C-alpha cells in the first residue's frame, strides 16, 4: 500500500515541493518504508510506501511515462497484473511494481483502462499535454482518496491528515456528513466528514483542470442477459471465480495468511479456498472467530445464534493447514479506543461493538506477525445472495405458477410463514404508509429514524434529511426491494471501508483483502439470474451448491445467522461510567450538542437494562442510538478541537 499526495498551485504562490513533502510527512504512518516526490513548475506529487507485495521492492514512484506526458502516483494492488502484462507485451514483468503496470495501461488505453483494471486502487495521474489531473478509485473503493479545491490551488491526499498539513485548508467537521452518518445514510457522494474536503466516490474518476473539477462514475455493471447457462455451469463458474479471487489476494502473504472466519458461507468459503490453495505450497491459514466469553448463556435475537465457534470449527476441521483461533474480547469497553480510531481512520467508527472484537482479532494477528487478512465482507450480496427479490420479479412478469411453487417451497423448507411469504411478494410494491401499517399488524412495527438514531429532530430537519433520502432513492423504512439487481449494486456501494483499511494497516500492519469484492467475481454474480439464487425455496441456493465441495454440511444447511460477540452488552455495561463521562464531554462541544439528542442518550444510561438485550427496541436504543451517537459525537468533538 501507499499513501499519496499532491498539490497544483495554478494560481501561483507557495512552494509545491515543500507542500507535498509536508503532506507526505503527515501520512508517514500509512507508508513508513520509503518516501519520494516529484515537482515540475506549479505541480508536485509524491507517495509514501508500505511494502505489502513482493514487487514493491521495485517501486520508485512517482513514475513518468516514456514520452514524459503522464506522471503517476498510485496506491494500488493489481489482481490481474499477469493478464495486463501479457496484453501489453511487457517483458521482465517480475521487476515491475504494480504502479508501473498501471501507468503502462493508462498510456495504452487512456481512460479506457478503467474497464481493464482488477484490484484495489486509488491514484492520481497528471497529463502534461492536456494540463489535466485525474483522480480515481476502484469500483468498490478499497483505497481512500480525498481532495480540496481551494482558491488558486488543488490538493489531494490518501487521508485527510495529508490535506490538513496545508495551512490554507481549515480543520473542522462537516456537520451534514455526520448527520447523514447518524441516520445510517450511505456515503455515496463527494462529501467527506471534514468541511472543505471532498472524497473521490468509489468507482469514480475526478477530472481537474485550471477551471473546473468534475466527477463521473466509470463502473456500470450489466444486468443479467437473456443468454443462460445450465445450473451446473453457474456452480463451476462461481467456484472458478472464487479460486481466482483468493489466489490473487495471496500475493505477498509469504505462505501464511489470516482470515476472518464466521459460521457463515462467505468467510467460510474464502477461508477454505485459501487453505486449499496454500496446502500444496506448505502454507497455512490462521482463521479468527469472535465468540462470547466462556460460559456465556445470554440471549441472541430470534433469527440469530450467539456462538459461531462450533460451526466455524467444523469448517476449520476439514483442513489440516488451518489454525483456528477463538477470540473472546470479554468485557472490553467499546469506547476506550475512540481517540486511537480517530487518529488512525479519521472518521466516526461504523459500529463500536464490532470494533471491540475486530481490534481483538487485529491484536492477535499482529502478535502472530501476519500481514494479510482475508475477509468476505460483501459476500452476502455477491456470492451468497438470498434471492428473495425473485418473488416480486415473478409477480411482475405474471409467472404465477412459478411464484406459487417458490413461495410454497419457502414455507415448507425455509420456515417462512405463509403471511411472511405474502409480505415478501407484495411488500416492495406497497406505498410506504401501507407498508408501515402491515408491519404494525404483524407485530413488527418499524422504528422511525428518530427512534433508532441519536440525531436531534431539529438537526434532522435542518439538513432536510428526509427529502435528501428520497432524492437518493433511499427508504428509512427498510422495505424489501422490487429490483434485486439494483438492491445488490446499492448494497455493495453503500459502505466505504477505505479509511478503516488504512487504519488497520497503520495500526496493526494488516493489509485487508476481500475476495468477495473481486471485480471479476462481482460482475459474474451480478450476471447470474435471480432464480439461481432462490431455487425450490432454498435461499442462497447458488452458494450452498457451489461451496458443497469445500464447506461442511452443518454450515451449508444452517438457516440462522451467527451473532459475533453476542456478549457485547457486557462490555458496554462495564463501561457505563465511561459512556456517561463521554456524554458529559459531548455536552461541552457545540457541534455535538447541536447534532445529538444528548438528553435521550443520558436517559438511556440512567435506565440501564438488566435483561432483554436481544430485543429490537433495546438493540436500537443502545447499539444504534447510544453507541453510534457517541461515535459521531466523539468525531465532532475531536474534529472541532473541543475540550
């Protein structure tokens, strides 16, 4: 990985070379191994390197094209470098870093190169002839990239602290971005969490000239076509794509790789595939599973189970080269590492409860000197999509016999009630008011945004978030979707994990890599007809069949989802005094007091539950409102320089 930075002073003044050096120095924790920059007239660009790949020893960025027209700085891992070097006719490819191959790709195909790139990247390329700067991020945004357009200058950096090294860029929070975070709106615009700093959205290219800054999306996935394969061919293709995705992410792991292993299909398939690929080389996988403390007998939500250890162990037991490590984070406070998280990631953490067990896994991985961690973060909307949207699709196509058969199988095999099947069929078509009425009638009233969020009502109205949600085609009532294709594309692009990935690298030396986010795998999964995902009443049918060659039957047949670290509330309860103290600090921070209903959060602390932590209303109150409110408030407090 690399941290990149650059500044273009087209209005004169200042020293671009000195500016760039300061920006790189501010990001040294993300690239401690080497630092270089280049300057030509009003423009300077550079990078700090964190070696994670064998070819990084050849990295001498910034790189210039043979004709001197293009200059590149890149934070990149190319997962199809062999295919690209063959197509480009590059010799001695083993002596080329990934950035050099990326530059050659841009030289050959220009912006047409985006369609050919597979991997994680964020880069900036300067075109001397066109006097144009391009910034780009990969289609799922695994690497971060931020920028600031000021009076007479433009600057970019991997992380906000790089931009804040320039005196002209003010330091402070973007209160609207934090408000959107509080109500669970996805980051899908250029707005960052810092005022006057923009982000390159995932799958976008930003074009910068002296006169303008524009952004466009370059990733346009295709819907399933009319040409169909036989069911067995879909299975074989999914296996092939997963093998390819995992193989490409083992580069630089030196024969031993970490993985997150839950009780589910996705992380299990990734872990098992890595073990299979490494076995012939004498390599191994260290698989980490977050579990409750020993002896925990607390409840879990109705559709979840509390201990993922046994099912994860069943997967690990199939492979002699998997070392299975159970992580019990116990009564660790979810608020004790907030300052560290702010420094490393420069954003409010998404889920403080999950941060407890994630940090415990990262500490254990660091102690074992691991450098690569595999995940399956978006597998449930790529490889193992449930396929429930098929029901409404069949209704709209008037395929009523098939619809009846699938609904009947769901009731018979998957434990869905007849009433639940009707809701799945017709729910996406109902107006919102009727959907809410139906949910109340079936005993599952939908929590309003002001119930599950800590945002103050006047702050919600100030930024007109309800209208903004409608404009972005969002629905705070969380109904099923009519269009499964759109649902999956939206789901993949709703979370931006890039800053968290950088924080894990700087804090623990871990390079997170997600095979389920491989572009080739994703585009294949999106091309598969929905009836391959829901077949004969079996949700996630494609994954269950494809992974039958690598996962145990107990995992393949499990119907409930696991609940990692189900004892989260014990750590929160032990930290009750610290939570109250943080709320007092937030009361002294004007931006936090404006945004967050601190009175409500203090009442939650005063009325602490002694049981019922599995209930939706308590989880909404304490995980979504209290802890997300503290996460947002702490960010506002630190970013505004308060107390």
